[in-house]
C-alpha cells in the first residue's frame, strides 16, 4: 500500500484540494491519496492549488501556489493593498470576530490535550476564552522595515519581506496595522535614498549600505523615534556596489564623514517637514556591520533630538529606548497585563519573581501591592531600562538583575512566594525550568507568545506536581497569526486527593501485545515521527484502542499519584505504530 502511494505522489507535482484541518501556526492540511499534506498559509475551508515539496510516510509538505476558492471564514475583503504579497498579515480577509474564534480554537486545541484528564473532569481547569485587542487598526507601536529590491535587479524597496521570500522586499507604504505617520516616514526615506543612489546591503555578498529603518511611536503622546540602520561601508558616487579593498569593504572611521556620506542632515530636514499626526522627537543612526540579517546596534548616534520616548501603561510611565523590548500593541498590552495581574491574585507581603522580565513592565505592575519583586532578564539594556523606569514610577521594592535565568536564580538569596514567567518564543530552558519548579511555589503565572512552547512546558509542570487552574488567550496581533496566552498553575498539595481509576486486564501478555514489544513500538515512533514516548503513554493508547494490557502495568506508585496523559501528537504516533504492527 505504502509503495503504491509513493509511486502515485511525486515531489514537484501540482494538486488541488480543500483544506480540512488547520493548526498553529498557519498550517493547513489537505488529503491527497490517503496522505495528509501540510501547506503553510492555507486556511481551513479554502480550495487550494499546491505543489509537493516533501513526502514522508502518511504525509508530506506542500507549497501554496494559489487559492482557488475562499474559506467560509473569509467574510471580508482585505483592507490593505499589500495583503497577499507582504508576508506580515495572514488574516486580512477575515472579520475580527472570526480571527478571534480561530485563534482561540488553535490555542485551546494545543492546550487541552496536554491538561490532565482528572483536572478537566473535576472542573479544576477553567478555559476563559480569548480577549481581543481594544484597537484593530494602526495598533503597532514599533515597525522594523528592511531595504532591498522588489525583485532581483529591481528598484530600491523599503518595507517587509514578500510572502515566502528571503530576499524580495515589498514597499508597504499603505500598511493598515500602523499609524499613517509610519507610511509617510517610510515613503519619504525610500524616495530620499532612491534620489541619492545609496545602495542597499546585499545579504549574500555582504556589500552595500542601507539595511533597516526602525520606527517607534507611543500611543499616549504620538511621539516618534526614527532609526536608520546602515553599514559603515564606502560606496561609489554613482550608486554602484561598495568598493572593496583586499576583499573587505572600506569602513568609515570618521563619524562626521559617515553622516555626510548618508546625507543625514538633509534627511532630517525632509522628515521634520512632514505633516504628521505625531511629532518626531528623535532621529538616530545605528551602525550595524554584522553579517546576520538581524539588527545589531553596534553603535547608535543621535542625529536629531533625543534617543528615547515615554509610554504610559495602566497608570505607569515607561521610558523606551531605540532597541528596548516593549509590547508592540500598547492598548493590547494593558489587557494582557491586567489579565496577568488578576491571575497572580493576592500579593500582600509576598516576594514575586518576574523571570524573563524584559524592561520590567509586569514587575512594576505588581510592585505596588507586593512585598518585593525581583526581575531577571538576560538583555542588559532592558535591565537598565527597568531600573530607570522603576525609579521614574517611584517604586522602591523592585530589584532587577541582568543575566541568564538558568544561572542567576542560584545566586538570589530571597525565595519567591509567586513566580511570573514571560519567556522568549521558544519557552523556558529545560534546565531553568527544573530550578523554577524546585522552588515549589504555590502559584506560577505563565505568559506565552507561542502556544506550542507553552503546551510543551505544561507537560513538564504537571509531571512535577502542578495543575493548570485556568487560562485564556489575549490577542495583541490583529490580522496576524500570533497570539498571547496566559495560564495559572497551582502546586498540588500532598493532602490534595485525586482519584485515578485505571482498568487493567488480568493477562500479562495478550495476543495483540505479542506482535510488538514496547521497545519496538518506541523505536518505530522515534524513527517515523521523531518522538520519544514512554511505556505509560503506550499502555494508555492501547487501552483506548481496546487492546488488552498486562496486569498491573503502569499502575500509579500510590493512591494519590497523578498520571500524566498522553499528548495528542504522541497518541497519533503510537496509533500509527499499532496499526503498522497489525495490532489495530
């Protein structure tokens, strides 16, 4: 059967089909010849045309070529003229109600399978739905634009990467998720450097000058920072590529000469003359000769005004520097932080750890009603900003420590009563997670910007004695596929009793079990699906499939033990193995 499927489907072939299933982040699945093909960017219900990229047993990956028929979820026309070309927004053709419903479905679909069955049955877990952003247009307070060409050898462009492209740039001068001020500034800078003939930085050749433009605007005052990011390379006056000396581009050592080289005083005059809603309070120039495509602020020069702006969140004031982390949706951030604050609960006379604290926003929200808040953040600039902001807000019970959470918490003398986690997209370092759990605090509030990472970490928390009390999604990224999630974890007390009823058959070895050992099933799942599974998970799936399991196999060690339940992804892989060995 498998051999015939491989013969039918070939890489590069083009197919059509309807997306039957949709998962985070932005992955649609189409059935082709009994295989499920994953197509990034395809929505549930769409009829799509796609080509086969990869094939594997039972599935594969496809590349979206065209949407032939819209999904029922797509109930409006895109407001942005760049939609479909720009790789930023994914849900412009959906009403906000449909966007929220889809995001909630995705988050809930990831979390509920990993939450212990006992908690769900006894009502210990409460899913509180999704909270939307108070603003749906012009909500972003920071945008990072890239210089490039619209196509190879094409005109200079400034904006976002084209959908599915690493090189091509689409000029997004009519973007709807930013204030109109952003669009005016972008177009002015693009026109200016097109006139001057300054070349953009080519990532593969590592030559050129113009790299990025970073714009920040706060909602409270509409003050704006404009930051031009370039290399320090020399270039020919006619706009050709950078000169090379002994294989390396010449660097400008004289800052004043570099400023003239980029016509920065003239650029500032153009920007200040714009009829904007807000006010440009600072124009900066960042030197970045790093080979990576990321913005690395090797040196920041203030060309005009100041290098900071102030934002107000829930009555507190925060100083924002050019590269300090701050939530990109200020009004949405208020909803997120209010949710986190409500989940923390009673804080009087308690010590709170805010781990992965960034610029200390959450810590300062909690400080007025806590004994002490200690924030830990690896980015030193963010820690400096957190300390400055705490002083600005008159908070004396906040301490911020620069360093890796994994290493720093060993040196903190205080012990926390409550822990707040807001880790990077990939979640917590497993070793750091062990140390966090070892504190044994009664409650942990976990804020995640990537629900797949959260789901993975929740399995570990539950295996170590925590239960998931409640959770909700908070949308700060309208029209995009991203979403925040907040959950409250509570430490399971020794006297908390959860009855676990497990039906075990009396046969030590059944006819079904004789076809494949647990070791063989594990080996198959690891080889075919890249997943490690335990004997416990295998026995759970066996019982679900009506397969007899040996007597007393994987019983809890005590009457009060909590058994983790097999995650959905691993259950599917185990079922595949059972089918492979002819056991179901």
